[in-house]
């Protein structure tokens, strides 16, 4: 699970252009934002997306509750969610919804988060464009996210990586990921790797707001 900020400040992306011609894109920077919460199971490609207006612990708790309901998490169906150490990743006072458990990645390790690779897919239809309002942006982005939820093979192709590394770590929790890696980092990687394959279950189409 990961979050991504988008807004009325245009996203720049490379495009093809004829030789000796400079491509142009509209620019109208305004600082209004919305956020995408995304969950993905790299092994199956099943994903879920929510568009929310803010990024804080209340939004996190609401999305986690909605996610738990969407995957039928409960006492007999446990779902493990891999997340980073964001300060707003704070469960409700009574804890996470029934059936939801979380494991945190090591600090400063976005390369270990499969959901990080989803943003180039979500941004594909909004890059190099200006939107008059967040509502207009949300409509286009919502359609893209809803479509992505139906593209299991595509999501798996983008997010199913580090498989060899995880397999080695699972066989040996002290596998030296890189020279100088600390023991605590390697143990954390091992813990995260065992969670990555059980992030979510079946995925109905449609984006959630």
C-alpha cells in the first residue's frame, strides 16, 4: 500500500517530437491537491485505488476500513498490508479493522515498495495536461484507476519485482542484500518480503472516493 499526491500543478513527462522541434505543453500552476491510496498484490495483479482529498491519519484509517471491507477481511480471513513508515500511518484507537495486519518497510527504502511503480500508470492520462479544477482532474484520474483495476496482468508486470531477492531472503533471513547492510535492515527486509505476496484478494472494478 502506498500514497501518491497529484493536483493542479502539471506533471511533466517526456514525449516524442519531430527533430529540431521543441514540444510545448500548457502550464498553469496552482497548488491544490488530492491523493491516491493504492493497494496491489504483485503476484496476482489485483489492485484497489481510492481518491481522497487529504493525507492524514483520519484518511488513512478510513481507507484502511474501506479496504478491509472490500477484501472481506475478518477473523477467518487475514490480510497483511505492507506499508512505509509514514507518520500518518496510525491505526484507530481500537486498532486496525479485524483481519488487517501491517508490516512496515525499512526507512528510506521506496525501491522495496511495489506500489511505488503504480504511479507511472496512474499519471499516464494526466501528465502534460492542465485541469481547470480538482473535479475535472478527479474524473480523468478516476477513470484511469478504474481501468487499472481491471488490468491484472499489467499491474503484475509493473509491481512483481525483487522476486529473486525475496526468495533468497526467505531462505536465509541474513542474506547480504548489499555490502555493509546492517543486520536489522536484512531482518526487516525478510519480514517485509514474507508479507508482499498476501496484500489483497479479489478486486471488483471501480475506483472508490
